[in-house]
C-alpha cells in the first residue's frame, strides 16, 4: 500500500468507524462492508477534497468510484494529477 492509499484508508476508516488499522485494510474490500454509509460517503468526499486539495466533479461521485479503497485511491490520484496540470489551481501553485 503506497502513502496515498494509506492516507485515503485513514479517511475511510474514520468515516466508516472501522477499528481495522488503515495499513491493514484490503484495497479490494467493499467500502460498504467496512461500514461506510451514504452519509459517510458524503463526509468522506468533503474530507478527501480538503486533505488532497482536489474537487470531485459530479461524474466522479459514483458507486463505482466509492466501491473499494483501490477505486477511490485511483480516483484521488487522477484528480490530483489533473489539478497539478491546470495552471492557476491551488495544487499547481505549490
């Protein structure tokens, strides 16, 4: 598990109320199986946007994206890369 996935796992663990250490979460486990609810997904979305300085477009807020730790991490990775490529965005100004 790379550092980005570990950070995303910590956020998931917090919102799901899971006792499993973030580093021990299986990347392919369904987030709903960890106890993440639809309300938890909404909070997780806000947490991830703040932590990684990204914005989830409406088409990225889907059950497929929030299905597993792996799918969610890859989406965050892609959003970070896209924001770093756009001039004038906060990530690009660092």
